[in-house]
């Protein structure tokens, strides 16, 4: 109102400052201006009446985003933001506001007072039967097509450089039970209290006072298309923890773009509603038309059509006629996941008249697989993007290095820092959560427990100052049989830069003890750079191939070890230096001395100059090792204590090489070999996932069996003289007997296409059919040098095909494979192999 009072004064002052000679000529203008000013004052005054409010769900009290708020009798209005808030300019009070939202009953509310308005909307209890509309009859398709055509202009997240800072707040609580109300009426009524479980009352009282979990984070992000980005965690606070860096990955604001053809949610890929030809799979319906200034906003619902079977989403698209850009989005999986459900909301705005860009993000997480006192925990993450710069001049060095950077010291900020970022001050419930959980965390030492859990996920179980090495506990292979062992290594409680470890194990089939030790030095704590010295007296696969890099405890490929029955005893001592060159390339460079001894009757024939042939079963090599893993545009997170690879959508190249030099480190054998592998999973829209592995290698043709290539056959461990219960292993040859072929140069192709649940899907029965095809070529130059082992040289192309159905019974399925081509067996029935399949990854 101050502007209204100052207006006439400023106008008079402006005229008074003019030269006197101008006054007579401007008097009529002054009089006219004053009359106009005072005539407009009432209108201007009323035009400045501002109504603020919030819209929530009547039952859950959760804010409702994108509710249309319009004065009765008008078409112009506003929509509520992510937090359910709205601000509306009205000509006068009292007035009536109309609220409408898809899935909720419309309502009208009279606004008379000057305070904020709280509106509770009720969900519709009756759902109208879905009506399928042919594409040629559906007016929504034209809008969807125009929106899709403008994605490169309007999709600011993928096609424009930008910077922003963010503030995020995450809470977890329990879904309320509307049958239990903790109030004075209930407490006074002893009969009703007796009908309610006391633990239920205690839980409700607890949840009325605080949340189960609260986390706040602030980040700064820069991006250069198509994929160069870096996000730095500026601050983080987690209830119950002094050091929140254990949860630093959760601070990322990386989210999907609704324009993406495939949208990844919780490690699953869904067909995007704006993907090419999406109108063939999705049913789009215009639910409402809103008006915002000169533009219209079409509210279009989408969900998979009936009689279609594909991983789809459902939700609402708010498409603005200003460029036909997506203004608001809601999205969730069309078919509910039995374990976790996630629902998203995105609010977009046109930043500085340029591209549309998300400014508010919501994620609702429902943990259906967890029950607390009979209730489902759920969480809400609200993210606000601030200081957004679209088409920013982002320098390449600004996005170089890891995608996510976390520094433990910089994460600790004072209350003034947080208050400047928060949209609202923390309410009493949030403050109580920090106070209560921080006290519990101090008593229970939650920081140490989180560190314990973090180590456990890397295959280590902390026990005081040492870690139990879980990967040394239990193994099984065809040579050792059951192998039991134990391994220990010092942890950060002794030194952050040096770790000393060792292991011992016993094989019940070969009846031999194995042991080894190592010393690892990390000069730069928390970085992927290390020097390792090692000694081992163990066994190693003869003719096997292994690559450096991440090694999960159990994968779909691990079952191949059941059929590995040719091993050499080895004694190895060496050193290895590991480091990264950028985010894409990781290298392992080392030197070693190794003695290999074969105890299974194998002899390598070596022709001497005097015409004498020497048969040897032990070989000493001294040489150099090299390993590389190249993952183009791999996402890397640099945390305070480690660097974590977050994966890439591009093929991953792995290389392993060895070269020994005679007389180096006392070696008596000179050999070399190089192996490589390329891995890629293609996510094919509406078709499924195609997994591809291409392997190949070249070795010294004069090398003994142990340094050549035994192709990976998993059709039993003998010539199938007896029938066995067979288990399939990915990236192996299912109809090839173990050790059937030997090569000094080879190439192998492994293909597996999984249709997922596209072909068949029920509520609980969700089989995943797929196709498998494997092929190999190779050669063996000197088969006469290898005595005592049964094998064949690979002289033609080995071919096999198969059909699998995974997930018939939880993780178990079946596969049927057929051997064909040059190596097909005479009897057709002998080419057919049936196996169990197992799906797991740890």
C-alpha cells in the first residue's frame, strides 16, 4: 500500500521540479493526471489483493501439486506448486475460488479473510471405466506429437548447458492408519482405548511428534551437453549421523527428463510417454484445459493401453501452448512393484525467456516390502533448483573429473547457511527429529554402524581394527570341491593409508591348504590409486582368462566354476600399481614371479637343439602384467573415503596382458598373451534387453597349456558319460563340455536377449523368456606340444542356440540349448542340453 500513497506525491514532485514557464502549459495535463490517478487508485488497490494458500489431500494431508485454482466465473487462474502452494491476485474480497484436479472431486471455497487458505480435497471414490479411443479420433495425439517435435528446444536438461544450486529435503515416516486417532476424546474413552493396541498408540504419538528420518542436502551442478556434468555436495545433514558422507550418493539431483525415449526409475527402464510412436502404446486423454495469460495448458493423462504388455508409466502431462512444452509432470510405474514404488512430480518454468527447465522436483517412495508394526514406511524428497542459468558459459574444466564430488569438511555448514537455502523454516516436527535422532545416534554410535555397513557392501565385515574378507569364506569349483577359508585385513582404525592382510583356505577335494598375504598402500586416501605387494600359494585355472576390475561375490556367471576342474598350483610374488586416468580409464601395471605346477598328469613338450624333447609339468615365469578397463563416459563419484564407479551406457572394454622374460626374477619360461573383452547391454524399447559380450585373445603358440586359452564350456565336466543336473552360466558355451577345446588365438561372441515380462506377466507369476546364441572361432598352432590332457583344437566355427525362461520360481528358471554347425554331434538328441538357470547378483 506504500506505493499507492507515494504515487500522487511523486507525480506532484515531478511537475514541481519543472521550470515555471512550463507550468501553465502543463496545468491541464497535471489536473487530468491527478484525476486519472485517484480514479485508478481503487482499482489498483483492489488489484493488489493477494490470496495465498495451500492444497492438501483430505486423508493423508500431503500437499497436492498442480491443482488448478481459478476465481469462480473466470478462466484465468494459477496452479499449485510442488508443495501445494498457490498465490492468486484477486480484484476484491470476499470471492469464491474453484479448485480442480484430476482424480479429485472439484470444490469451491469462499475466501473472505486475509490469512492463508488451507484447502483439503477429497479423492474420487468412483473411477469411470476407461474408454479406448482410436488414434485418428483422439485430439490429444496432435498435442503429444507437437510436444515431441519440440523436445530439442524445450528439453533444457539434455540439450542446453546450465548451472544451478539445489536444496533437497527428505523425510521418512509411516503411512498413517486412519482407524487410529490419538486425541483427547480417545484417551478419555477407556473402551475405545482397549480396542486399540498400545504399541499402535505409542507409534502414532511418536510419529505425530517427529519423523523416522530427515535429511537435507545442498549441491551445485554444471552441465555441458551431451553428457559432461559435475555436481558438488555443498552441505549435507542427516538425522542421527555426525558424518553424513555415507549417504552422499543420495544428494545427487540427477533425474529423468520426460522427453527421454526410455526413462529409468529404480533400476528399471520404462517407455517414455513422449517416445517415438508412444501413441500406439499409451492411451492419452485430455482431462482439462487451463488458461495462463495468452497461453493455454492442456492437462493430459496417460497410461498403457489395454491389451498391451510393456514396462509403462502413468500420470499427467501439463503441456503449455508456449512452444508446446511440458510444464508439469507426474509419473509412476503403471504396474505396482511388490517391493518399492516411486512416484514423481516435476514443475517446469521458462527460465529467462529461454528453455523450459525443472525448478521443483518431488519423489514419493513407498517401501511395500517393509512393514513396521503393520504399516508401510514411505518417504518424500522435495528438491528446489535455484540460481538457474540456462545456456550458461560452462567451461570444460568445470565439468572435468568425477560426476559427483563430496568433501567431508565442506559438508558441515552452520544454521545460517541452511536457512538461506530453505524454502520454509523447519517446523517443530523436523526440529524434534534432528534433536531426538541425533541423541539416539550418539548413544547407539550410528556413525560406526554406517561405516560397518559400508564396508560390508564392499565384501568386508569390520571386526574392531580388522576386516573379515568375505570373499575368502566359501568357494566351490570342480578341482578343489568345497573350499573353506578365512581372510583378515587391517582397516582405517589402524591406518587410513596402509592395509595388511592375509588368508588361508582348504580344498576338500584336492586336500591341499592355500594361503597368501598382501600389503596395500594408498598414498592419497579416498582416491583410486594404490600400490599392492602380494604373495600367494594357491591354485589358478589352467588356460583361464580373468580381468581386473569390480568382482561381485555372486553373478549369473559364477556357476561356471562348478565345471572348472583343471587347475595349476602356483606360488606367486609381485607388485601392482593401480591408478586412474580421468573418469573413463583405470590401469593396473605390475611385475611378478610365478611358479606353476601341474599335478594332473599334463606335460608340455619342449624340443631342444640336440633333438631331445623335454616334458615339463612346472614353469617359472618372471615378467610384467598390464590391465585396463575403459568405460567411455563412466559416471564416477568421489567420496571422502573412496571413488565409486556408477556405470555407463556405453560398451566397457577390458584388457589383460602378460609378458615374461627369461631369466628375469629367476624365470625359465618366456611367454606372452593378450586378452580383451567388450561388454554392453542394449536397452531396446518395447523389445527387451540385449546383452553382448565379445571376447578374444592371442597367446604365444609355444606356451604351455596354462598360458593358452581353454574355451569356457559348461556342459558337464566329462564327455557326458553320465547325465548330470546342469546349471547354466552366462557368457559360456552351454553345449560345450568343459576343456573340450584349446586355442592359442580365439574370438567368442555371447548374445542373450531377454524379453523381460513383455510376453507374459501375471500378478505373482512373471517369467522372463529369452534367446541365447553363442559362437566361437580359433586355432591351435602346436597341438603336439601338449601331452596328458584330452582336448581338441578349434578348427571351425562352434555354434549353439538356446531358449531360456528365467524367473519361473523366484530366481530359478530353465534353459534348452542346441549345438549345431560344424561341431554338431551325430545323434541329434546329444546336441540338445537342458539346464536350470539362476538369476542373482551380489
